[in-house]
C-alpha cells in the first residue's frame, strides 16, 4: 500500500517525536538523569500525539497524552538518581503481569493486534507511572517496557508507523541489553 502525503507527514513527525522520546528513555534508564529524561519524554510524546492522531491510532494518542502528564509530574517531582529511596511495591508488578501482560499475550496469539496495542499502552503507562512515582525499580520499568514494546510491533507495522517501529526496535535492543547487564535480577524476583 503506497504511502500518501499525510501518512508521510505523520511518519516524519513520528520520527522526530520517537527520537526525542527515545532520547528521554535513554537518559532515564542508562544515564539516570531523571529531570532531563522526563523533560525529553514529555516533548517527544507531545509530538507523537499529533502523529498518532493523523494515523488514527487512538490507543497511542491516549498513551502519549498520559505520558506527557506523567512526564510533567516526574519533572516537577523529580526522582533521585538511584533506586535507594524507591518504596518498591511488588503488588504493582504482579498486577501488571496478571492483568495486562498475560491477556495481551493471549490477544496477540489470537490475532487481535489493535486490542493488543491497548494492552501494550496500558503496560507502558502503568510501568512509567510506577517508575516516576518511585514504586518500582528502574529494572522493573525496563522489563515492562521491553514486554510492551514487543507486544505492539505488529500494530505499528499495520498502521504504517515505521518511524515508531524503528524506535521500538531500538528500545527493545537497549532494554534487553540492560536486563542482561543487571546482576541482581534473580534476587529481585525471588
């Protein structure tokens, strides 16, 4: 299916927004510079709101609206640069896995890709909000980000949002790499 001018514009905007959002993710997770990371994430998400609206992908419009709001909150209630003061809530992890991850995987297996996109954004929002609120560790956030990104891949191809697809693939690679480098991963979940 050939790309028309509107889809091309949306993909260009998505590329810019995805790049800025991805930079925010990298600053938050790799550099642990939370204030700058939340700022970049908010700007990138704002650009993505417009892009996804043009592409009629309302699940991702909603994701980015809420992402902007969480980013603003995270920016003004800026976290410390370590997990030392995090009041980790294991029930958030269990809830997210049982209520969002498992049904998302089932819907993916059944071929309901648009519904899976809603599960994906719910996982992203729950983990981002929990991370910004210091209720889960950075590694928990990275794991849920990896899962959510894997779930939404097919939807991004179907709506022809190739810029976000590329950003999502890069995010998957970085998240996987960061998970593999985590030395205490087993002890966190035992």
